[in-house]
C-alpha cells in the first residue's frame, strides 16, 4: 500500500514513487539538481532510470557525482561541493543508502556555509544546509529521516558526526521494489 507522511521529512512510500522525484524537487524549491550516488547499483536496480525520467519530465537539469563509498569520505564531499558550485546546483538528490545521504548532507553544508565543511564536523555550528531529497535503495538506512550525518576526513582518518536541524531531507522516496535485489540479510 502506498502512503505519504511527514516526520519532518516527507516520506513517499510505495511502488512507482520514484516517478514523483522531479515534482518533489520542484515542490521543495529545486531548480538544478546534484545527483549523488555510489558505485552504480542504482543503474542496475532501475532507480537511476526512474529518477532521470522524472527529472526530465519536470524540466529539471542535473549533474552527477558518482563514487560515494561506504563510510563516506571527505574527498568525495569536497568534490561534490566544487561540482555543485561550478554547476549551480541548488538541490541535492541522494540515490542509494545512508552513506550517499550523509555525503549529500555534508555537501549541503559545504555549499551554504562559509569556510571548510570539516569545521562543522569539528564543532562549529552550521547555519544552513542545501535542500536534500533521497531515493532509498536499502531498507533502514536511517539517514533519510535523521538530522545526522557521519563523514571520515581522509586527512588523519578522523570519523565525525554532525547533527543539525538543517539537515533533515525534504523528502525520501521508499520504493520496496528497489530493495528487492538486496540479499535477505540486508533487508
């Protein structure tokens, strides 16, 4: 059964919900998207294609950042910040699991706050975060509904978390069809 609820993230659960992504990005003020993804499983399970069609139908341009790893790293975050700034992206769309969402949150801090994004993972309070949407491909990632993110700084391999009221995803699409290819232990 499909359903929608807010907590404060707007959750769209059910079959085919990825087709709403473009309209949701527009609803939450996005005009150009930075799509953040991992190693390519989202192309195999159909999530990428569904999102791309939806963004095209909504008339939204996008750019892509691939290669987010489990236990996300600062190097990819810095790469995403630079790409978002260069391309003029004003909305981040994470397609994948918690590491991809956490990376999008860190990129969101980096493009809306002055200075080095790592300063915010070291205790400085952020004043904003770019809007983020998520399309989940793993059950129970958790980051889609929390205000927290965890990043590892490759300079010294420090792993730190950050909680902020600005980091809640605007929406999260939860389509159980996208988690079907996962091994049973992950589901």
